[in-house]
C-alpha cells in the first residue's frame, strides 16, 4: 500500500502556483491592481491551533503586546501589526486559533476566509511541537489551500522536556514547507522565522509541496470533480480547484454557498459533487466527510511516525501525571474549590502583610490619601460650597471609593494571571464541563465564563461574550452570552470588597469564596432554565485539549496584572468619573432654599431628599424595601446599569453628602475621616444581611452597558440584549428579596 507520504505518488503536486506569489494578490482577474496605486505590503498571516503560541510569535515579530494566555478562545478577531525584515516592512496578522479549517465555528471561518480571500503572501503555521500530530491536522488542510507556507515548530522546549526528538529536516521535506524551530515565549527563532517568510515572499523556490493523499477511490472522485470545477474560469483563478473539490465532498456549506454565487453552471458542479459523494459513501459505507477526516489524520500520524522519536517511549510526562490527579472526576472539583479558596486567602493575606510592613493596608493607605485630599479642599467649603461638594462628594467620595480598592484588585489580578499562565484554566473547563453538561452548558461556555471572572474574580463580560464565537452552535452561544455576565467581573469587586470590609471583616476570604460559589451556582441554574424553556436545541460535543503546564514567567504575570489594573484605573478616571459627576448632580439639584429650615442638618436632608435622585430613589423604595435597599442604593443601582463600579461610587457620594449632617451634628468630629466602609459599618440601619442582599443583587442584575452593546452585536439583535437585562434584573430582585426576607425572618437582620 502506498503511504500518503510516498514521494513517488503523482499526487505530490509540484506546481504550487495559486495563491502563492504576491502578484496574484495585487491584481484582480483582469489584471488591474486591486488596491489602487498604493504599493501593497506583503502580508504574513499567523495561523494554528489554539494555545500554540501564535500571539507570542505575533508579539515578537511586531514588537507589540497582545494578550497572551494559556487557554483557547482569547484571540477571536484577528489582530494586525507591522514587522521589519531585511529593510522591508511586512503586515503581520494574528488569526484566531482553530483546530481545523472546516468552518464549523465563526473563528474557524474567520481564519479560513482570511487565507483564501485575502491571500496572504505567507501563512506561518504555528505548530506545538509537543503535540505534533493534532497540530498537523490543520497543517494538512492548509497545504491544500496552497498559500505560501512556513511552519514554526514552536514549544520545542516543551517537546524536549517530554523526550521528543523531532527531525526538522525530515519534516521540511515531508511537508514540503520550510520548518523553523522556535520558542516563542522566549523569542527564540524569530529572526529565522522572518527570514524564511521573506524567502517565500521573494518567490525563492522552496521544498516540494506535499499534500494529503486520500486513497485511490477518493482521489479518483476528487480528480473528476476538480476538473469540473477547473473548467469554471471565474472560480479557478480565485480558488484552488482541488481544495474546492475536497471541500465539496466534505459537504462544506460555506464553500457551496461561495461557489453557487460565483459559477455560471452551478448545476453541473452540484451534480458532479453528488455523484462523487455517492460513489465514496457507497464504496466505504461511511459518510464522505468522515473518510476525508480519517485520511487527514492518517497523513498527520504518518508524518509524526517518520519525524519524531521518543527518547523514552511510554514514559508519562509530568503534565499527564499532574492531570491524573487534577482532572480526576472526584478530586478535580475539590482541588478547584481549594485553589480558588487559596486564591482569596492569598489575596487578603498579601494585603495584611503589606499592612504589617507599611503600617496600613494598601486600601487603608488609599483611604488615608483621600481623607488628606478632602482636608486640602476643606477651605473651599465656606467660599464655594457648590464646588466643594462637587469635589468632595462627587469626585473624592465617589471615584475615591472605587479607586481605593485598586491595590487589592491588582493583587487579585496578579494571582489570576499566575493561574492563567500555568495552564490550569483549560483544566477548569475540563473539570466543569462534566458538571455543566447536565445543565445545558458545554466546555467552551465555561471558558467564556472564566474569561468573565469565573476564576475567583476580576474578569470582564465583554471579552467573554466575544469568546462565545468559539462555540459552534448558535444556541450555545446565546445561552453563554446570557449567563456569563453573572460571573464576578472586576467591576463588581469594589462593591464586594467595600461591603465585606464593612460587615464581614473577619471572614473576608470565606465571603469572597462564598460569592464565587454562588455565582457559579446561579449561572448553572440560569443556564439550565434558559436551555429548557427559552433556547432549546441540541448540544454540540466538546473536545478540550489540555495544554502542558507552564511555569509562569514573571514578565508575563506582571504584564497581565499591569494591563488589567491600568484598564481598571483608566475606566475609573474616565467613564466612571463622568457617570459619577452626573449622579452627584442629580443628587444635588434642584436646590432648595436653606432659609426655610430650622438648622443646617434639616436643610441638608431636605436638599438630598428633594433632589432628582432623591425623588427617583424614593419612588422605588416601596418595591426595593422588600430587598432591604433604601433610596441611596436605588440611585446607585440605577447608575450601575451603566457600569458596576458606579454602585460603589454613587453610594460613596450619597453617604458623603449625608455625612455632612453628622458633621454638623457633632462639630468636634473629624470631618470626612471615614471611608465608605467605615460609614456603613457605623450606620445602625445597615446590617450584614442587608449588605449580603445587595451583593447578590449586584452579582446578578443587568449586564453593564458595554456588555449589552456587545451582546447586541454578537447575537445580531437588541432583542437578546434587552432580554438579558430584563431576565437578570428580575432574577436578581427575586434573589435579593428572598435573601433579605428569609434572613429577617430568621432574625439575622439585626
Ligand atoms: P495562542 O493561543 O496560540 O495565541 O498562544 P499564546 O501566544 O497565547 O501562548 C499560549 C501559552 O504558551 C502562553 O502561556 C505562552 O507563554 C506559552 N508559550 C508560547 N510559546 C512557547 C514556547 O515556545 N515554549 C513554552 N514553554 N511556552 C510557550
Ligand atoms: Mg492568541
């Protein structure tokens, strides 16, 4: 039997012309330049399986910083940058990671369309050397599309450690494309990679291009169909006919759609396709797409057999050993809970140690500086009371309350970044997948939820909603978009931290852990209900690849932490500040005449209560009282529809304005000497139960505005964005009322 790699087989195509030379891309069918007079920069597209180091390669080639993370689904849209090599400028594009180019999911389609429609001059296929066989499956598909191709044999260090010896020369010959060994995380091999790309761009003849041989029976059909397709000149000059033929036999609906639109005689091609599929299926007694896929796997396996030697065959590498414990059916969830618990303990512990070292906790230092700041502007109180109130209550009381948690949040980001970089996230998805399957959410949904903050805290729902693009089934995507915002994102953290500091001071880590567990439990329930009653449909299977564990690099962790903390600060200083000032205004206007009141205190109260916010907040209290919220929380929560950080900010402002009452009542008291936490803790109307009900509400209610916009974009209609707001807000309210009422009935509210 001929192996697919036998160099004597006639199927080893040597032409490799189509889509290879830059000239093809520069001109359209009539030979006109496509992009006007501007000389077009050569394009290098980076493709490969998820988590093989594409973004690392991209960053090193272009010198930019894109998010690198050790779990799939991070790169959903392609990113662009420039690279320089031998005095030339290249356009580099980071494509989404996919296991295949069959166009089952949106990101596969994005990657594939880029290769066939944009016709990059070179595709750099980043391949995980420690997982060669699976990675070659996609390379096999790329080979058929015939772009200029360079293989980056990445993670060669990991392969080494696992005892794989890969012969690069053999691989180069067998694939018929230059292979460059790289360690992208350390920037090794990047120059060689660029040089190889430039050679391809310059049209230097490379090795003899290989391609999958599908066996006589299939090949015969592929050949016949290829000829039919090649007869259509409009198609043949745009795509590789053989690739189209294979795709049609694979029943690829996207390719069918494309061809139908492009061909003059679609009927002929369709008939030929049906005949080919029929011939293959009746011969093998199996579906044509299965046969094709099997042959591709065979191709990959054969190459691995030829090129890879294991120094110690059968020895389990370390990652596998760890996974036996970590991904164990019973131990896995226990360990996961332990890891998250340890994460929170560590976060608060670091904060404590800091206090021991520097005299105050980081949050304490922040509070202290804001108190100082309000001391500085105290002089304004007499001369310009309005301005003083704006600065003191609106800016310091509001944004200060958000920013004072930055040190703690940065520590949280850091620990999450460490976990991400080790490779544990993929395991979490794997462990949770089993639990979630019964609830109608599959593994990729879980990855999205982890991005949203499911690993402890401090994610964001926006990239999570975008990450749902990795889901194949539209219904899975929708459910995930609707439940992911329930995770504890970074914006909810200051609300939790503030209330926990006030009411659960001795149980900080435990409380955060409880909130984490509750967020998952609620998301599960919501997912189940949505799946059952709103978005019914079949579930798609999920294959989770477990990447090898990495020791996180200091640079990577610090970079991640800084990126996220900076984003957080930037948001607090811009959007949150703006919304907060708006809320300050509605809490301070319209003005009432203070002369009408007996004393300053009464005037203040009347002013607050008759302000726009006071009226709106009080109009809602008959309902929200059930959950224990007074008008100030109502205003804060309304503000929270825009962004969750606003909740703390607005409460800070409201209580800061109200504080003046107390100051007036006790003229000797230190003015503004308290943080919001301390104020609430000393307020007799506040209890731990009330705080808890508020935290649950904030956890579940409406996604923030930006998330809604992204949900609209990703789901294609406002309907789902509105539904998301409506169902989660009602759900949150019911939960908060339950907590508050049941708690009160048990006497916990005192
Ligand atoms: P992408 O999903 O393909 O874009 O992969 P990333 O660039 O995000 O990298 C995934 C993970 O692999 C990160 O934790 C990188 O630090 C790590 N990584 C990338 N290249 C190498 C390599 O050559 N060796 C090792 N040991 N780790 C790598
Ligand atoms: Mg990436």
